[in-house]
C-alpha cells in the first residue's frame, strides 16, 4: 500500500484544510480592504511624512546671524523634484522659523502652542471637513541647528522596504489574531461536528461487525448517516445481497449433490455385502463408508443452519451409546476394538441431539480412517459435559492441532479424507457454546475432547 493509500483521520484533515482555507481567505480579505482604503486615501498607504522630516532634519543649519537655513542636499533636491506639493515649517524655541511651500494657515499659527509636544499627528474631523485635506505630522528633532520643531503634510515616496514593513505589519496586526481565533474555533468545533455527523455511521459499523455467515439476509441501516456515505452503505448492502444469493445457490447445489450421491452409495453397499468375505471386500466396504460419510458431511453443512432451534436437554451418555452401536461393525471390520466408558447416570447438556451425535460419529470415523488398523478406539463420557475419543495411532503434531479443524485441511497431501469432518465437529461444538481441542492420548495416539456447557439447574 502506497503512502497516499494509508488511512487518515477525517477530523484532522478537515481541521487543517479548513484552517488553510481560512488563512487564504483572510489574507485576501485584508489585502482587498487595505488596497481599497489606500486607493481612497483613507489610510496612509503612500504617506511617508517621516521621510520628509528626516531629509529636512539633515538639511537644517544656522547662518552667521543665527537664523535657520536649509543646506542644499542631494536628498532635499530629489524630494523637491519628485514632490510637487511639498511644504514644511521648521521652528525653534527662540522663535526663528523657516518654511517652504504653501504652508496651510491653520498649521502656521500653532507652532508655539505646541512647544512642549515632542510629536503629534494633526488631523481633521472626518465627516465635517474636506476629506481631501491631508493631516499634518509634527515632530521635534535634533539638528545641526539645535532642537527644532518640523511640521509637514507632504506625501513623500514610500521606500520599498518600508512599504513591505507596513504591509506586513498590517497583515500581522489584522490577519494573525483573526486567524488564531478562527483556527482555535476550527480545531475545537470540527471534531465535534464530525463526531455528531458520524454517530449514525458508528451504529452502522457496529451492525456490520455483527454480521456473520449464520446471519444471512442482514443489511446495514441507512438511518442517521450522512448523504455522502449513503452510496457506500448501499453498495455494501448490494454486495451482501449478492453474497446471500450466491450462498443460497451453493447450498442448493451441495444439498442436491449430496442427496444424489446417497442413492448410488446405498446400491453400492448392497452389492458389496453380497460379495464373498475377504480383504478386498473389507477395503471396498471402507471406501464405500467414506463416500457415505462425505455425503453425510455435505448434508451436515446444510443441517447446521437448522439445528439448535430450539435446544433441549440432551443426554451425552445416550448419544455415545448410539454412536458406538452404529460404528462398532465398521471399527471391528477395520481391525479395531471400540470401547465405551460412560457413567450409569445421565450427563446432560443443552443442545441438538442429532447434531452432537453427528459430531461424535465424525470423530470416531476419523479415528478409524487415520489409525493404524489395530488397537482400541475409546469413547469416554465424563462430567460435567464432555466426550472424548482416543485412538492408538501416531498422534497429531502440536504445530498442526489448530489447523486440522480448518475445512479441507489434511495432515498428508495424499490423505484420502475430504477434510470436512473435523471442521464440521468444531462448528457444531461452537454452535453449542463449547470448545474442542486435541491432545496426546494416555498410551499414545490422539485424544479429541468436546467440552460442552452443562445443564444448570434452577
């Protein structure tokens, strides 16, 4: 799976993408607002009175009589050439002054009144005065002529670095706090919104986890799920419907095939019984019995869906006696002795008697088929509700004791078994709420033990 195919957290991805979108939109909004204000002259986007004051500060000097004069500097000449409406007023505390350009009368008369002010911006009433009047900048600075007061309202050229600084300052001052506020709200609100939107989807996921092979016909609910997820849930339901149809066809085929096999197998058994005794007859009877067992196992797959509804009290001793009686001829013909060890009193569980008897029959037939054709096959019933089948064969390796219960698994590739019997036994035991395991027998071989829930008396 590639890096881009890895699962991701929807809450986190939505939060970060929303934050990125907010940052872009907020930056664009600030840029538009600042641009509009600059274009209207409402903000000082192009104003740089400080630059004018700095140039004048470096040019101010005194003549021999002590009057204020301006030295002709390159900066001052450039300022004069590029600024058609240049005006400024320079004044010291002794009353000396000099000016250049058309100094507005309202600014020319206020210098002495502001001798104690180091700097100020002198503006106008926004709605009552002419908005085209620029505000003035007053600043007291040290020059070669001493400390002087400079007043100007000239809009000098804004340098690139200063323009960048002012733009950045505006963005940081306006956008950054807003972005932090919106980002905090996004990271808090987005998980809550997503969680509420996906509450119904969580319930649908729980439904999906409960679906198994024994719960056919189940569909996922479309209640309380987002419209964007409805196509996915609908597709899953359609897939479940197709699986149900395919499973139903498979069941019909297996059941029909098993029923069709039973008749020729029964005819074959009848004809084999009429043959004279001998080793060949015994082998043929065993092969016919395996075919009959395979057919029954295929039918057992279908019966599993119907067994256990409802469960009743079952006597395991009676089940063991019936299985031993039915299988004794087959075991003896194959060279074994079949021994039954059961108490005289009932050992009961709650379940389906026919299914449990089929499970025990499969275990005994498995011992007959895979054993050494000698020794004893033992059936033992014990409390509280257990049945064991032990043989004296080669046993089962410890690393394969879990795998043998899987369908179509064989210990050896050339084994003539179908690999369905032990899987069927496990399914029946699990259906009854019990468990099955295999261990070494007391005198060698394998011992299969089915442990079932005992009857609980009220």
